[in-house]
C-alpha cells in the first residue's frame, strides 16, 4: 500500500468506529475514494452539519439542536408535556424504546453506568435528573438501566438519590434477561418489561 498520510489518518479514524478493525476500515476508505462525488462530498457535509448543529443536552442527555437549551423545569426537546421520565444508560437505549412505541414520556440519558471503567458518578447526569424531578411536574421515574451488575448498581444509586423527592419510582420488570442490555431487547420483551414494571417505593423505608 502507498504511504499517503491523509489516507493513513482516515483509516485510523474509521477503525475507531464500533465493529470495524483496520481491514474493514481499509475497505471503507477504498469505497470512499472510488465514490468522491456520490459519497465523500455529501458525507463531509453531513458530518460537518452534525458537528456544528447537534449536541447532547447537558441536562437531560438527549440529542438536540445545539441552539436549543433545556432548563430543569422545561424540556424543550419534546413539545408535549409529560409526567413520566424514563432513565436509560445510553442514546441507543432511548432509540430502541422510542422505536418500539411502548412508552410516551420524557427521557433522561445518563451517559453510562456507575461502575463502567473510568466512569465516575459525577460524569453521569444524575444530579440533573434529581433537579428535573424536583422542578418539573414529574409523577413517575422509570429506571430502565440494563440487567447487568453496573446497570442495577446505577439504578439503586438513583433510587437513593431520589429518596427525598415525592415521586413514584419504578423499575423495568425482572423478566429482563440477566445481562440484558436495553438496546438488544426485542419489542415483545421490552413491552412486557414496561407493562410489568415494579414499584420501588413500596419496598423502601
Ligand atoms: Zn434537555
């Protein structure tokens, strides 16, 4: 292979994407350079637009146009008013739940779990969740973290953080397969996990 810095850099960048190693990255780069007008040009534009105009909300963690700022008592991302917040680990979980149409309400994306390597509690949007619950008219917080040790530890920590708020806290049903990550569940499993969610207030002191 010729040593062209620009191409080498591109291969390195693409191989950082999920599921792609250096070999697939090379195939992608070849496809790109053979399709300058059809792919490279519009892709460059699309990437620049996303970089410039789209970011994660610092309060609720969802994707939003950078120009819109949420406040604690006013989520500007969804136009309707809801009284429920569904707490998930990542954007991919939000997308799975949204596409299954099981749930209508606000989302709150933590940005990971407590014990994920290198992930500190302070990096997760837990304080802003508590603020949202206090300041918006929220009646139910649904904990939809994964059925992994990290997911459950995070759910427990959130439940504890919300103990002084007068809000119903529920958790997705135990029917979730152990180790089950929300994004990998089929719609049927998600539906029953939501429908049979358990109330955590009743068994807390
Ligand atoms: Zn927001």
